[in-house]
């Protein structure tokens, strides 16, 4: 089910639950808990999307694909939620313990991950 503003897909509050995830309170006062594992697995940045097989962002405008150096981190570092911040009036950003912070999680994506 796709949510719209009319169906309460706008969060009223987003709370970090330590490093293990987020608690989202929606406009209708219902709550959803999103684990850090779910959020990291569904990171919307181009790099993570490419790793999941989405190559729509793989080719830069020059037509040349640059070689990307991957630094290996522990699972705890990858899944540890370090901090969150607002991005405009439509999304949040998340910094993970391994330094990754380029994903912008729209409220629509959060609603989808929460099964709303």
C-alpha cells in the first residue's frame, strides 16, 4: 500500500533507539520500530543501490565508471546507527558507525519499510 500525506505517512516524531534503530511516531499517533539492520540493508544511496544490483546510478555523466575502493568494516560498525538529522521537510539522513552517511531516507521510504 502506497502512503500519501492524506493517509498519515508523515512522521510526527523520529527517535533514535540507541544504535539499534529508530522509533517513528506517525501523524495518526501509531508507531513503527525500524531496526538499524533494515535501514542499512535498504540504504537508498547510489553506492548501496548498486551493490544490491541496481545499476541505474552506476555510470557517471562521463561514461566512465570509476573504480571504487571498498573498505571492510565489522558488522557492528556497519549496523551501528551513530546519528540522524533532518533533510528538509521530507527526509532524514543517517550516519552509521563505519562513517557511511550518503543515504537520504525519505518519509515515503520510511513508511514503506514500516509496512504502512
